[in-house]
């Protein structure tokens, strides 16, 4: 059974506090949009799909827990203002802006209906937000299925290994995961030899979260530091049958350029050099046709202390004491720090973009055409055939 990062029932939202993983499993109550904003900003919840869902549901529980005006226009204005506020928590993750845009449309349409009151607008919002949670799990399972089939098709024989970066599993989504969902699918159908995961400095989402999920699901896996990836492909690539590097995405531009966790770009470069397939796994909500290329993506920069400090429970030489958390300095005092949260991988280094309706490959001109995927997305088309696109 996969881990639950988001627990939601009408009027109640809990998120797994990912800052305390892998040593403590603790759920935080989210009672308002403000709580949701801080949970996202503080990275207690993270991962582009999960961010969008937590933001949407945080406002839903606020609407359900408070008496609002019975006037539709006043409730509409309240919801629109809160959605704009929530988008500011992590601006690089396009899923969040996409969810806000869709939810705005839902409540605007609801408010226009004859006889609509504040309660009706509020209910329309809450129903749509809850549906996003359900849809995300189904989308992730589709990504896992199509990604696993593509890798198997493009590999020689069974028993392939895959390298992944950051955390893209149940903890980053509503459940199952995107890139980690591909690994789960390979494992389920007996095609996976081993998963390799990078630690993903400076926030260690790989060592803290992905490794935690892999151990939880009993998937054979090995952790490496970020700087070991090239050596891994050279020294162990053939013997371990490393067929692909699969990563998630926070934003995919119209030309296929992809913003993802810092360190992704260098993995794409080493994959190209070593002849290993490089795949981006992302729901279509991550594709942003309004962003023409990676040059237009705004990269969030985070505090330097994330690089110079590290936080965790104390190790006494024998056991890990989870009751005592310490922050340790690991850099020289006074050193300047540059800490971008993401980098952009050029489309030229990407072999395929795995979506919930299939894998988008480059055309004869060597370029991605993501228009078809997004037209299907806007029309609400679900997976129908293997290979989808």
C-alpha cells in the first residue's frame, strides 16, 4: 500500500509533514488557505502535483469550516482572491497556477447561474477541488503504465534498472507518483532490476523521501550522491542494465524545455553522453503552452542556509534519536551561496515526455509537438490505447 501524503475528507485536510521524514511520520492539520500557503512555502508538502492539490483543498476546508456571505458575487470574490494568494507560494510549479485557473472558471460559471447563492458557489468549488485529488491518482497510474511500457519497448530484454532524481512518488502527488510511478509499474510487472535514486541536495528529497518510499514498497533500490551519477552510468550502467533516467517536472514549456529540481540538467547531459534514455514524467497539467521555451521560466531561489546547514535527528553512534533534532553547520561561515531550486533541461536532451495518455516523442524535425496532448487535456480525454501519443 503506497504512502498517503494527503488525507482529505469533507471539512478535514491533513498533510504528511515531509520535513520530518524519513525518521518521523507525522500529519499536520490544514484548516485554511493560509495554512496551505505556509505548508507549501515551508516545503512540508512538495511536488508539483501535490502542491496544486493541497492548495486547492486548503481553501475547500476553509470554505466548509466558515460561514460566508450568501451572496454569490461576494463568495466568488473571496475565492478568487484566495486562489491568487495560494499561487504565490511556489510560482515555478505550473500545476498550481493551472489548478487555480480551472477552479476560477468553475466558480465563475457557478456564480453566473440563475438563482445561484453563496452556498452554491462554495459547493461548486469544493466539489471541483475534491475531484482533482481523485483525478491525480488516475493520471499517475496512467503515467506509470505508459512509461514502463515505453522503457521496456526500448530496452534489450527484461530486468532493466532506472535512475531517478528528487522525489516524484506518493509523497509528491495524490498517490502512486509520476517518475517514481514508472518505477513502481516496472517493479509490479516484473521488469525492474533495480532503482537508483540521487540524494538531491540541498534538500535531500531523494535520500529522505524517495529512499523512504522505495524501502516502504520493498523495491530493490540503491542511493547515490548527486555527484556519483556519471560514474554510476560508466561503471555500473552495463552490469545493472541502466536503461533510463526518469525525472519529474515542475513546468514543461511548449517546446519541451523542462524545469525540474536542481540537478536534473546535469543528469540529462550525462545520459546523452552515455547513451541512456532521458525521460520526463509529468501529467498534462504540467505542460504550459503559454511558456514558449525554458528561457521564459522564472526560477525560484531559496535561502542560502539550506546549503550551509543540515537538519536531522541526532545519531549517538549506535542509534538515531528521533526525539532530538539538531541543525548542523556544514560550510564555512561567511561564504556566499547561490541556491536555485530548479534548473531547465533543454528539449534537445529529452527523449520522451511521459503523460497520462502516452509518451510524447519528437517528430521528424527533432522537436516536440505538445499541442496534441494539450488539446486532449482541454477536452478531458482519458487514456484509451497503449502508447497513447
